C-alpha cells in the first residue's frame, strides 16, 4: 500500500505549477503539497498565497513534510537544499541535472547513511524513463554503450537548420521564443546539459562515478552553413550526441560531440525537441527509447513518476556500482572526426594520427581523420574562439568496437559456464 507523502516544494515555475495541478486532481497518488518555497515576492501566482513562503527552513525543518521536491534553477542552492533535506531524514525528488552530476557520489552516500531515497528521473532525457530502465531492466545485462540525443534544445535548433534552412542564430532565436532555450543558451548548445545527463546515466549503466570536469563536451554553437551543406550532400544529419562506452578492459569512456548520423541510425529521425536513447547490450542487442526532452510537461511527468514510486518505497540501488566498484574512467580514446578549419597549419596543430579525407577551397576546408580526444581537450578554446567546427563521424571511436564486444561477451559466457 502506498505511503502518504507530505511535500515541501521548492520552485513554482511551469513544472512546479503543473505538478500542483496534477496532484490536486490525481486519484492515484497519495501526496499533498504542504508548503511551497519561492524566491520572488512580487510575482503573482495562480493559487492562494497561504501556500507560499520565502524561508526555506519552513520546509526543511517542518516535521510534517517527509518529501522535498526541488525544482529550482540554481544548482548551488539546490545542492544545499537537497543535502540538508537528506541529512534531516527527508526523501528528495529533484530535476537538477547539474547539481546531481556535480555531487552524485556524495548524494548516493548521504541517502544510504540516512536511510532515505533521492530520485532524479526528471534530470535525464525528459519524459524517457532511462534511469529506472537501466536500474531495473538492465541491472544484470552486460552493457556496451549508451548514446543518443539527450538535449531537446540543441536538437530543435539542428532540426530547423536542416529542415527549414535556418541559420544557427535564427534557429536559436526561434527556440528561445518557444521557451525551449534560455536567454543564455550556453548550457544547452555548448553540450554541458548533455554532459551532466551522461554522467548520471554512466553511474546507472556502468557503475562509473566521474566528475564533470573530466568529461569532454563540445557543442553546436560554431556549426556553420558549410557544415550543414556537407551533411545534406552526404545524406546525413548533424546531432549532438553523448557517447558512454565500456571497453574490453572494463574501463568506461564518456564524451559529448556533434555527430553525423545516416538514415540507418535510430537518431536520424529524432527531430525538434525530442530525445532518443540507444542502449546496446551483449544479449538484448540494441534498444531505442524516444520521447520529448524539452518543456515543462515532459519534466513534470518524470517528477510525478518519481513521487509515485517514492510512495511505494522505491530507491535506486546502484546495482552496477555494487557489482564492481571503482570502475576506471578512460579518457585516452582516439576518435574519427570531421574538422572544418581555415588554414592548413591548423591540421598540424591538432595532431591527426591518420588522415582519410581532405578538402580545400577558397571558402571551405575540412579534414576527416583519427584524432586523440586529448587533442580536442587541449584545443577546445581555440576551436570556439576561431569558430571552427568538429563532429564525430559514424565510425566513432577508432578501436575495433565489434571485436571488443565479442571479446567481452565471450569472456562472460566462459565465466558463466565455469560457475
């Protein structure tokens, strides 16, 4: 039987108000909002003022409240709220992917220490239930890779550049007008949002806890008309794709880069604000999940799902981590990339280990070849400053992925037979 939840809600934007509406009308979830903490004192709100407070301690120190739902934008403040709530023995639901990614290991330890649950399905990929799927469906599956489109804002912008021939700036403006992009869109278009989600997913898929500064991310803000034209001529589309990959030695790599995808890819037809996640395993092969990734309603649906799960005592168990602690992070991979450059000297700067294709004209130069990811890390600021563009090709990581998968699967089968 479900436990009655008494909620202290932080934030009352579109997601917070949507949550209030659903809970007030829902017959299936035993939960009531007791108090709502907001920042602005002058903003008019559609429900009675008696619900609101501007003092966070009225929620955090209220013994009646057993669940804190955190839906604010400030990651630092969110961390203080969530940490205090867990230490006070309150369950927490949050949608703040930056906060979770920055403090995940600590938060996992805190909830275990205080016997409470922290759920954050809403932090990753909108309405797609990827975290709980990894926790429950793939808990004993040998996973090779999780990749996809994790950011609806960047995907919306890229869709408009391809389908409607809009410039990057025009597509961004349209996304801002629709509420998909913030006034300062850096978090989305520079790949930080996708990186934070990748870090969270890596913990549940592979048991890897990695810090944001260790994971390379490069976004779409320097994509140009020449890059879009190249993609169209080749029958490809450009998507911003996080890749989280397990290697045969047990290490895991994670990075975020624009990527060219062909019509044969699951991601080719994921358009506008939709997200798509590909999960690859030894025995389940490839599975594809898709759903809306930007907007209040997709986030709200995930928050609501977490609240419902909490009412039945649900907790993340971090099964992959407990199966094998201290999974090593591998940041030494070699990628096959497309680089649009200005001067041939720049090719030397990047240090390609192998060049497969090169084109130069008066207005447009590109090279395709193998490049250590560390060279991208070293040259990231230069790429952005000089407005160059880099994207992963469909070859992806240069290593023999198929061979690695076969070796890992074979090893597991041998171990299972021996036991």
